[in-house]
C-alpha cells in the first residue's frame, strides 16, 4: 500500500511524544510505501495534484526506539501524484490549512483521506458538537454562540451560575479559553469587545458555555477510531490554570473510561463515521463532551504508555482494511466487465 502523511516539519517532531511518528513507524514496519509531505509542498501541474514527497527509503529493519527511528530514517525527494497514494493521513497540527483541502479536493475520489475533507470542513470548529441533538444538555454543555455583544451580555446577566466559559469559536490548544465571573460586570463589556472584534477587520464568533464543574480535576481525552473508542487518558491542569491542554502545562494520567464517557462515545460514534471523521479525539469533562478534535488528535503515546498497548496498530489495521475492501470491489467490477466484454 502507498500511504502519504501530511505532517508538521519532520525535524520539529518530538520523537518521545509524537503520535504521527507512531503511525508512520507502524506503516513503515509493515512494509508499506510511505511518503511524508507538508501542506506547502502541494502543487498542481497541468491540472493534476502532486506533492513534493519525501519518500521513506526502505530498510531491512527499523529501530523500535523512536528517537533512533526519527534521526536515522532516510528519504528520497520526488514530485509524485497524490492520486497514486491509497491513503492520505492528515497529521498537521491545527489550525487546519483550508487551501490544503482545496488541493485535496481533486483526489478525494481516488484516495482514502483521514479525515475526510468535507468532514473536516464541517467539524473544524467548536460549533460541530452542537450538531448532535442534545436539547436537555445531557452530554453537551449548554452553549451559546454569537457575534452580538448585546445578546451575549444578556445571557451572562441572566445566568444563574457564578461562572461561565468564554472562548473563541475556532481556537485550539487552549488559546483564549477563559472563565468569567458572571457578576464581574465591569469587565464583561471589554472582554466581549476584545473577543468579538479581535485583530481582524471581520468580527469573530464567540462561545459562551456553561462552566462544567470538575474541570479543575481534569478532562478525559478519548481517541475514537471509526466511531469507537480505542483508548483514553486523563489530562489534569497545572496548579495555576483551569485548562487541560497539554500545550499549556497539563499533566497526563492513566484513566479507565466511565460509563458516561462510554455512553457519549456510543452516541457520537455513528455520526462521526457518517461525516468521514474516522480518527478524532474527544475532550470530556464530568460526563460532558467539551470538544471534538478532528485535526490531527494526539494522545497515542500516552495511551500506549499507561495501558501497555500500541494503538497505532489498530489505526493502520483500519486503513489497510478500508483499502483492501476498496480493492476487492474494483477487482470484482473489472472481472464482471470482462465477462460482458468477452460474452
Ligand atoms: N465548558 C467548560 N467548562 C469547564 N472547562 C472548560 C470548558 N470548556 C473548556 N474548558 C477547559 O478549557 C480546555 C480547552 O477548551 P477546549 O474547548 O477543549 O478548546 P481547545 O480547542 O483550545 O482545546 C478544556 O480542556 C477544559 O480544560
Ligand atoms: Mg480541547
């Protein structure tokens, strides 16, 4: 099989922690033809989408040590047609590059893209969880989204709670997520101005959300593959923060999923698959789904360490199965066509 990984700069990957490196390692060890590339390496020539690909040069054996694997791997650089890959795995850290998706539009019927690019377009902001029907707020925190300062002020004024969460619609890595005291009226005008006006000429949507109690004890990151949970771990915020993002200093811990967390996975799994979101990370606090991370979710290394597993094997198994099923269908069609032609 030919697999392409669109990643962050190879040299910038941290071999001790990087999830993409585990996936690449597994694909290479299984003998697949693996190429890596970067979003700005995509090219169109005579209407055909190519990538400047660093194709991994095959070796008889690959080190099981990730730092050695990372530093010793050799590549040959070539301009190759993207449609020649059976699968393309998008593994660049957010924010998602929308132009990259346009490049991939032309090959989406020729290659299996994880995650599906239309699914990514649909789910690449914090509005996506709202598309799960949950009128009573059983699994999704009560959420308000608007650009209207007056509306948001009214929501805050009418809130029965002391605190709420304020965050940008398209943030990531914990950026801009703050707790507001609903009674601290003198700050709210200025905060809303700042979040709505931002740095751009266009105004921004802002999320006001129920503060989910228990956030200080951490959130659960669940990795979902093809609609099912394949592993989870806990992220606990540092002493001087309420955000559970690893990027802002949270610590990782072993976690056994609760009944409620499993229920959430069961509820969201089928829609994730229907939207082509095959490999995603859920963030859950106290049984409420806070976020669905569809762009290169991390956590493989930590889940592996805490549970003594290698969940990258399941991910590559899944890709192999999809490609195998597609090939069977193509071969069957070819054989049937031949029967008719020769009849
Ligand atoms: N409604 C909420 N209640 C409590 N804590 C929250 C809430 N929303 C976000 N947080 C905290 O902030 C972190 C980052 O928020 P999240 O919505 O996941 O955005 P990001 O994309 O930046 O990770 C969460 O992991 C959680 O610790
Ligand atoms: Mg998050």
